[in-house]
C-alpha cells in the first residue's frame, strides 16, 4: 500500500550489517538482544557469563554477517543468531570447566519456554501434547539437540551432563515421543 512503511526484517538487517551498516546492526541488536538474553538466562544462571556470551555473539555477528546464507538454505536470521549464541555459551561452559569452577546451574521450569510453545504450535497439537508430556530432563535434551541444533558433546556441556547421559536421555525422549504418537 502506498504510504505504508514496512520495517525491514532481521534477515535484511544481517545483510546490511554484512555491508558495514552500523545502523542496521544497532537495529538488529535492539530487536534481538532482549529475547536472546532471556534464552541464555534459561540455560545459565550466571549473569556475568550471559553478558559475556551476548557480547561475543554480537561481535561474531558483526564480523561474520557476510557468511549468513539465510532463507536460501532454509535458515532464518534469528536462528543463525541463536546458533552463534548457543555455541558461545557452550564455549563459556568449557572455559569454566577448564578453570575447575563448579558447573553452572541449569534450572528446569515447570512452565514451558517460549521456544517449546512455538515448537508445539509449529508441529501440531498431537506432537505438542507429546512434547509437553516429556519429563523436563528429556525435554531439555531434545530442545538442545533438535531446536538449538547442538551436538551431543555441546548439549552435554550446556546442560552439565556426561555425554552418555545426554545420549541416553535423547534415546528415551525419542522412544517416549514415538510411543505417544503411535
């Protein structure tokens, strides 16, 4: 419609950032940093680690915006951003473990996370109900590996679990989902 101004989407902002557009980068940060911080806090109770991961994430976005493939590969800008942040969080946990500090606390809330609700809406009522019925520890592994696209090793570091436990919980989650959907 003439006279109606549409705001650029996040993919456009990443592409402009790749060309060195500071205003686009600042807008991308303004739009995405609040939800990114919330997602990181759900996985790490240490505010200092969350702040470091946020800084490292946006620095990586500024430097690597040109490598974003976008919708051409089925990806989204916010998904790309979350992947960077999740991997930076895993790196932070590894650094912490390397310095012999106790592992971070991971809280499992009874209320579903926004991404769990979005996944449930995306996959349909039946699958969404099956996801909600999973035990929180199984859902957390499934969320990290499926939603966040992390490897077994990265999931283990993120959740502070041995790799074998992650594999077992992933298998149990798949079995439970299969049974609930059959």
